[in-house]
């Protein structure tokens, strides 16, 4: 009986370690997403491109095989499109083009985060009515990546993941 208890506790510990590792990977991806957003807010197309390239690299290194079956399926359904959108942002230094691409990228990534449910901190889904596009933020405060300084606080919080 004692052996069975030790075995069960070991399995739970290992599963907990895997979950923590998955959460860390998702947190790193989300942080890099925020860096892309912040670069767009600042009007820095070069930095947005560099961070998007980093995001693509990180997605390619995500240990998907460590996810449970349902999360793996969700990842496989969405990851290619998200990676393609990020790759397009990374491939250009044209700020207007990056901002156009950012909406689809943001929505796809938000949908993946919602399904994976591995985020640790609150993620705010924000909306720009002028652009008719969404983005994510770690804060409720609006910092519009689509218009930068010209309309910095234009937008509203539409939803959040907690």
C-alpha cells in the first residue's frame, strides 16, 4: 500500500512539473507577443520585426508532445496559422503592414491561449473600433498598437482570460 501511495505521489509530482514547464513556455510566448505589441505602440517596425522572428522561433521550439491530447490537437489546429502571421510581421519592416497583420495574429493567438488554458496571469483582450481589430495586453490600460501616438488610448477591454 505504501508503494502505491509513493508511486501515485510521484506521478502527480511529475505531472505538476510538466504543467509548470508548459505554463513557463506559454508565458514566454505571451511575453514575446507583448513585446511585438509594445514595439507597434512605439512605432518601431524594426523591433516588431525582430520580436516576431523570435516568436516564430519560440513556437517552433514549443514542446508540444508534452501537452495532453486535447491541447496538442488545439495547438496543431492553430499553430501554423499563428506562426505564418508572425512570420509575415517578422518579414517586413513596414510599420503599416505590420499593424495590418497584427489583428489576425492577435485573434488567432488569443483563441489558442483560451483553449490551452495555460496562462498564469490575466490576459486582456482589447479592441480598436477605428481599426476593427483586437490585441492582447497584460494591463487593462489601453495602449493602441494600431495607431500608436496618434490614438494611443483609443480602444476598450472586451474580454479577459484569468
